[in-house]
C-alpha cells in the first residue's frame, strides 16, 4: 500500500481508494477537517465511540468536549475524522458491511490498545470481522524530524 498526494494537498491511500463507496484522506498538521466532520476531544486513550447522525453536524455523544480517540460508523454520508500531528492516523474500512473507523494512535493510545479496541467495537456494533478489514496508516512524525 502507498500514500499519494492529491492536487489539493491532502493524501490518499491507494488501498482505500479502491473502495468506490469510501471517501477518505489524510491531511497535514496545517489542515483541518471541513465543516460537517464529527471529531472528538482526543486524550490519548483507547476509548472508541460510535458516530451517528442526529440533526446537523453532531451525533449523540459525539462533539466538542466529548473525549475519545477513535470514531466508528456505518452510516452512509456521515463524515468522521481524527486530527494528528506527531501521532499516527489509522483508517479502517470494512468493505463487507461498509463500516469505517478513524483512529488517533499516539504512543499512549497504542500502548492502551486503541487499534484493537476500534476493531473490537466495529465487531460488536456492526458485525465486522477482522479478516474483512482493510487498514491504512497515514503520515506521522519520524526520526528525521522529531525534534
């Protein structure tokens, strides 16, 4: 799998781009999700929340001030996002059930098992099976530019 840059300055996974029903991108530290995306107050945890449509812009239990580090949904047309700088963005997609996860994986969340928690929550909420999932790991900080 590889990541390619778009003319708009964001990045896309070639693997996830093969899923015609899925819109995705990885931004940069200078970019922000467009209006209408559901976001969490990220706290470097293993807390996974389910995003649902509930009126304009915000699902129940998801929105400014709600803490967690991964959002999952199976609702068509609902946009979820995580923001990263030096942490790792992870996107999961279940092409069988058309469910997705956006995961913020810093070192504390990784140690706490955020990726496994997102997979488990997708299984519990949507019936996703780990063998059906595809994953893309987005750009993050590296040894060349950590300091």
